[in-house]
């Protein structure tokens, strides 16, 4: 069991969807009682039981773009990956979650999911008056883009828009999640550039775009004392800015994603648009720096940024035209553990990055993110020693394509429970 006080053998007692107690192992049950319906015991032997993963960066896209991804398929993928709670991004659904009415439509659609679903509200130009109504309606915080989002329903904001929204967000003590790439620091792609070469995309999104955006966000955080969370950090150059903000005591947090911890630019082939995302995957040295930033606390958590699209939007090998997003909701635990185990990082840190820290970000610490009495019985049972090769045809997301296809990963989910209810079992 991965528990708040360490990793050790234990028994979990569950009633009415909640963990009622965690005790030392009971060795008195005869073998015939184990997994007996009458005794309601379930012995999981040497498998690992960890708090269910809380993925705070998921694009479900329903309603409006359900053909990209919907709550039924996203929920199934989440469960298969040990994810028991997803927090849905306010885009790319139609309408975007920038009003209470749109939130209500999202909630109705989310009833199809087999996992727990929460929601971020959106900040776009002109909707500052919607901040408090959305907070009253239960969003867990707000999300904005500093550079174009890729969809016309969710327009990026500038510093003035943030100044209009931050007082209400700070007053409610909710986080503002920011796609931090400063548009003035992005580079235009020359018309003569080879759109099939990954370098063309990488050069257009330099480290400076992340650094300039984060510097502005830190200044606003200092002024408004609002909780700022930088999503999908992909630049090593940005890490000192985050570290300095933390040392100053500012409420700035940050995440990275499994794909930045797994891949490097050198392995992305010409035409390999399955790897396209923003910010882009950078070099191997950056990947190592992101791992070190997780270990030293500069980065707080890992979230998937699951952003699928119809296959046609990734086909053709054109890095300029292809949709920028990676589908990996089902693969996050295995991808992170594969890298962590090589670096001799323990299960407790992985649970911190994937479960407890995301639960805290979303204000769910009283119910999710740990195996402890009084919390929801959200659990992932998995084998950290099992190695397997990703076959995208077997994934549960609506569209199967993923850059992880054919990659050997370590760590396989055996069972997933949401409030004590089995929602996935590996067959």
C-alpha cells in the first residue's frame, strides 16, 4: 500500500464508498476465505495499491466535439489507466465552459463517465463577470491561454484580461491554470520551411515563449496574491523562474506531462505529427531537467494533457497543419513509472505527483488523492514490475492513435476502484 506515511503492507477497510480504516495486515483469514463473496475479502498479494490518480488536465471535448473524445470513452480510458478522477478543461467543447449554462451542459454529459469528473472554468476576453457565478456553480478553478488555443470558441487573453479576472479568482482562493507561451515570443514559420521536419515546429515555439509568459505570471501573482498554476511546463529554461517564485513564497505551482518526461526531439521522425504538442517536446537534456525539477519540488505534479482529435487532423505528416495534442490518458501511470523506476524514484513520489498534489490543486484533498480513513475509496491496483508494449488498437480512448504505440512501458494496471466500486479489471 502507498500510504501517506510510507509504503508498507496493510489492510484497507471500505464501507459505503469510503475508507473506514487502514490497519496492519490481518494474517488470520484462512486461505479459503480470501476473495470469498461471503467474507467480502479481496487479497491482492504482492500487487501495489495506490490512491487513484487525479488527472487535472484532460480535454474531453463533449458536448460539441464528441467525435474528438466523449465522457464515456474518456472515462473508460481513465479507468484502464488507474485514473479515478479527471478534471475537464473548458475547451475544446462547444460551448466552452465560460458560463454557468455551458457548465451545466458539461455536467449532464459527464454522467456517462465511469470515473469521478470535476471541471475547470474558462477565462476568455470579456467574461470576467462570469468568474463568481462559475465559482458558485462549483468549478475547481479557471484556465486560460496566453497564446492562441487552436479553437475559435476559446480566445487567448492578454495581461489586461488577466487583471480583470484575477481579483475575483484571488478572492475565491481558486487556482488560475495558464497555458504559458507568450505570443510575442513565438516565431513565425517561414514559408520555405519543410513542414514535415519536426525542427520546423520546434523552432517556432522557443524556450523564451515559456520564460516570458511565466515571468509575467509571477509578477501578477506577486501583485494579486492569486494562486497561479502553470500547465505543461516543457522548458528547462523556465525552471529557475518557478524555483525563485517558490523561494519567495508566492502561490505559484506548476506541472509537466508524461510525454515531456518520456520522449525527446531527437527521436521524433519526419512526418511524425503524432508527437506534435504545444509547448513542443524538446531535447533529452530538457527531459532530464524536468525529472530533476519534479524531484526537487520545482514542479509539483504530472498531468496528461490528454488532447485527442479525429485521425484526419493528425495525418499527412505536416507539423504546421496538424492538431497539436497527445492522447495518453490511459498511459500516464506506466509512462511516469517507466522513467521513475530507471531513476530509482519510489512509489511514494509517483503517488505524490499523480494523486495527492493534483487533488490539492483541484481542492479535492478532503476526499481524493490518498489512502486514508475518511477519504473516498478511489484506488488503483497495479503491478510495477510488469513490462508491456503499447498496442494502440487496445486503448479505450475514442481515437486510438498515440505516439506511445510500440513503446515498451513498465507498470500495468490490474484493477481500478471509484468509491469502492470496481470500474476496471485487466483481462
